[in-house]
């Protein structure tokens, strides 16, 4: 199939492009390179033997989408969203313009070219601080940050657009982490937004690491998340393409491992793998950041025939194979 991937030069997007190409799909990447660079194309080619088509453009500009998209596209996979909770609190306008208005632009151009299938990169953050665990798709929706509210806003819109012939799968990720096992592709070391990249950056003296709270009512006092290997996530998108090819409507699936890993567990495992000791300061928690979150992926297993196959130790091992290129 002909797949159009917004944000396909980014972290999860680029790994998904690899899996799509390996599955025999034709891929066109659309990205403004705000959080990536064109070297990703060469990395993808090195892994797969194929260099995907690439258009530089911004989802906030319909003229860019008009130039890049065409009637031969079968499915859109949409990753091009801002995702930093703290930043969204400081700049809600920017987050709504990119994440919500940008998505509406994509849907508008999809209708223009009669493209009727989209897979959306959503987030477990739409559930806020869950009242029960593990989190399931039909649990309460109570987003705590502007970032999370933009994700839920887009989900509602996709649900509405099924009435005008656009079918969708919304994939609610838990915490994406890790890298391609080859060590050739991973999270940009210059874009240190997530916990694991920040720990690696700090343990090699490239930045300071701050632990946001160590006095929670958890097994070691630190926050707990469901970390899912980026290659497992990438595989889920391939499964979602197959699913949309056989089903009409608007569907939502939570993607996680069903297990929680604490910040302190991550720190200790990274110290073990690298042979280094992390120096860090403990500071107040971030407002709107849940304490414990992990998911139930039973529905994804049933409907998509998908489940996570890698644990947090494999995530850290593959991350190390990636980051050592830059830090050692």
C-alpha cells in the first residue's frame, strides 16, 4: 500500500517507516524537520535498503499538504504532534495550533484527494491519573495537561469524521522508548524530552538530570510508567494498516506492556549497562503529571493480533547501542 507518514523523520515515525518498508509498503514521509534532520533518510536506507520519498512541509500549512499528498495515497499515519507536557502548559496556543488545527488540515486535504484511512498517534495521557489499573480503552477520559487535551480533541474529531467516510485507528501509546536493535536509528540525542534519553545524556555529562519526585506512594517512591519498545510500537502501526484495510469506522487501541517500571529502576539499569553512576537532583513533581500509569493491551491483541514482546531491560540495551555512538 501507499502510506503517507507525517512526522516520519521523528523518533516513532522513523522506526515505523522502517517496519512499513520491511513489510513491503511504499512510504512517503512529510516532516518539517523541527525535531529531526535529513540524515534519518540515510539511516532508514542503511537498515532497509530503501530510501523513502520525502517532502519537507508543515501540517499547519495546507499548501504544503496539497503539494505533498495525492489521490494515490491509501493510508495516512499521523505522528506530527508536539508532545512535551511542561511546554504545553507554557504554550497552549502553539500546541492547539499544531496538534489540533494541523490535524484538521490533514483531514481537509484527505477529503480533497478522497483518502479515507488515517492512523493517529494518540496517548495514554488522555486518561489522566487513572482511577484503576491497568488502563483500558473504555476507562474515564480525564486529561491533565494542554498536551493531553489536544490528543483527546483530535480523537473526538476522528470519531466525528467517520460520518463523512474517513476511517481511523487511534493508537494510545504508553511510554515509547528504545531504539532499532542495529544501533543505526534511535531518538535524537539533541532532543532530550523523554526520561530515558535524559538519563543517558546526564550519565555521560551532557546535561543535568532532575528526578521529579521521590516520595510518591510507589514501591521505591518514584513515578511509574509503562515503557514500550519503539519497535513494538512500529509493528502495531503495520498491524493497524492491515486492520483499516478490512474494517470501517473509528477504533481506539491502547498500546502498552501491561507492566510498570519506575524511574529509579530505569536509573539503576542504565547505570548497570553503562558502568557509570548518575548524579541527579530531586525536585518537585510536574503539575499534571500522573504518578502511576500502565496499560492493558488485551483489545489490541484481540483485534490487531499485536502484543509487546520486549521489556525495559531490552529497551535500555538497545538505547545504549544507539547513544554510545554519540557519547563514547
